[in-house]
C-alpha cells in the first residue's frame, strides 16, 4: 500500500512540474554581473502570476540563463527598478556586465517565442564571433 502511495506521489509531482521549474533561478543581481564578465547571460524577468507566458530558454547554447521574478521578496523590487522593467515577461541579454539586448512583452503579456528565440540565438552567435576575433 505504501508503494502505491509513493508511486502516486511521484506521478503527481512529475505531472505538476513544467519545464520552467527545471530552469535556473536567479539568486541575486550580483550573480548576473559576475557571470556576464566571462560569458553571455540571459535573464527572463517575469511575475509569479504570469509564468505561463515565460519562454523555455533551456535549449539555448553558449550562454547562462536565469529566471527572475519581480515578486521575489529578496530582490524583486530592486530588480524591477534597477533594470527598468515595465512589462513582463522581459528578457535581457548581458555581455561583459552590460545589457546588450532586451525583449519586452506588450499589453498581451506574451512574447513571440519563435521570433525571440531566433533573435537570441543570432545574438549569441555574434557574441561568440566577437570573442574569437
């Protein structure tokens, strides 16, 4: 009987988890500054109530990526103010500690996933080329 409860529990967990829970979460703003000194960093800023509109950045290569929430009690207000977040989701690319590209949702609170992922991959390719020149 315990085994059945255990299996049901595991199945419930697996069904309730989305790809977003497997992504990296931002611990603090300094983490982005430090990591982006040596590599491309992408941060997807969203709100807890809007996570269904988040993009799955897990397939991106040659960069570190994080999810951050403006609802986070530790850094949410600072993040929204310092990075001038006006709509969610917002995706920001950093290189050498500086913002190089930004994608913001409009009134629909949605992003065009196909178009944005294509643009992000093109920008990552340009970053990689710059590093070898």
